[in-house]
C-alpha cells in the first residue's frame, strides 16, 4: 500500500502545479490587458491629434475664404468665425462664446437666425451691413434626434456685383438714348429729302449739313467706345516722354479757345507751366480737353474756369475748377463710369448743344491711371466743380 505521507506529498505537488498554471494564465491575461490598454491609449492620442489637425485644417480653410463665416450653436452663441468675419465685425478670437447679436450688431441677421432655429432649414437673403450689400446664406444642422446642433451663417459680399449690374443697365439705357437722337434726326431728314429733293436746293444743302453733323456725332460716339475698349484692355500705348506741363496745357487752351469765347468764359491760368512731368502729351491733352468740355457745358455764360497746380515730391496735382453748379457728393465717384452724365436739368446750367457721350471722364480716368496717377472730384453745389488729377514728375 502507498504510504499516506507520499499521497499527501503528491497531492500537494499537484495542487501547487495547478496553482502555478492558473497564476501563469492570469499573468498572461494581465499582460494582454496591459498591452490592449497601451494600444487604446495610443489610438486615443492619434484620434485626438487627427481631430486637432482636422480642426486646424478646417479653421485654415475657413480663414482662406473671402466670405465671412460664423458657426452658431442652439443657444445663439458663437462657436467659430473665420478671419473675414472677424474683420467685418471688428472682433477677435475672444468673441467665441459671445452671443450672435453682440458680435454682428444686426437685428436683421438675428431675425434670420431665429427663423433658422425655429423652422427654416435653409435661408438665402440679401441685407446691408456697414454700407456693403451681402447675400446671407443660413443653414441649420440637426442631430439624429432632430435637435439643432449648429447654424452656419455665410455672408457673400455682392456690392460690386450690384454696382456692375447697375452700371451695365445704365450704360445700355444711356447708349440707347444717345444713339436714338442722331439716328432719328438722320431718318427724318432723309425722308424730307426724298419727298422734296430738288425743289429747294438751298434747303437740301442745309438738310445734308445736318445729316453730316448727326453722322459725325455717331462716329464720335463709336470712336470713343473703341478708344475706351482699347484703353481698358491694355492695348493702348502710352508714349511716356519728359515734357513741361505748360507745353501740354498751352495746346489744350488753344484748341478750346473758340468754345471759351463763344460762351464768354474767363480762363484764369495759375498753373506752374515750367514743371517737368513724365507723360504722353497727346493722351494727357485729351484728358484736359474732356474736363474743359464739361466745364464749358455746365458753366453759365460769363463764368470762370481756373487752372491751378500743386507739387509733391513725386507728382504734380492739377485742378481745373469751374463756376458752375458743381457735382453733388453722391455723383462724384460715378462721373467716371461709362455713359454716366450729371443731370444738367437740375440747375439748368448745361448748355443746349447736347448731352455728349458720357465717355470722356471714363476715358480720362483710365489714361491718368495708366500714368500711375489718379483722378477725382472735389467741390460741390454751389461753389462749382473741381476736377483734379496727378501726373508723375520727370
């Protein structure tokens, strides 16, 4: 028989072996669990880094946009806004968490946000902020439960688009009006000639002269359109030479002398004639003549036209001032648009020789800017208009 002591020893050995096996298995399990925890922590760090990178990338993309973008939560607090929005509303990064109305200071935008939060998932409206016109697009985002997560507000500045649309509409209307007058005159005179040709030779000659004059007006209009197109496209050549301003101005005064005398205008020349400038004399002379034409048209009989200059370190500023009714402030920038003409009926100052084409100052603006200068209007009712432009010194 086996000794009881041996049995006990064998049993204890088996128990120890079994306990060792369980300990080994538990240790391996702990090692696997620890490795899994390390992997999870690494994955969490990577996910957090990816999220931060995505957030930074989204912020950088938003900041690259010209359009102001604002992200608002359901409590009307600002959660994100790009650089364009910060510039528009004059706020910084510290505005995050601030109420939408406190940042935008626009009750109209606040009303659109309210509509988006309470029913309209997408809004597209036009509004004015700080004298600029914007197209506001407001989009609501909701979760799976239908609750509002955020509202994204995008503002697209359409001020220039509206101005160009209005300018195009005015250009077509004005051009149609200006073309209609000489064409109607030519048609009427041709019909009269067809019916009475040879019956009154002297009258026929008068009618032919009027037809020639109307044709000249059409030709002048088309030539100015062609010149403006050439200058705007950059195909016009500016032959820049060193010359005195007096040489340019003297020739312009000679060319306009008959018109000044016809209306009895007094021309006062206070310009510095010996200043040397770098310019294309023919093109600058064209600018001066266009300004003179406007001055003659709007200055009453026996009025004055004063020419003066001022000099800086790099430019000569020229001012041509008349004693007419002046140009209202809201029209002082528009006079350089194509076909735009100041309404002479406002004061009755414009003479009866016609409205002109409305292209002279538009052409002049491009010529002066091609010289590296600028042109603008000062003065106003009733002190007369003062058109100024600059030329580079030689």
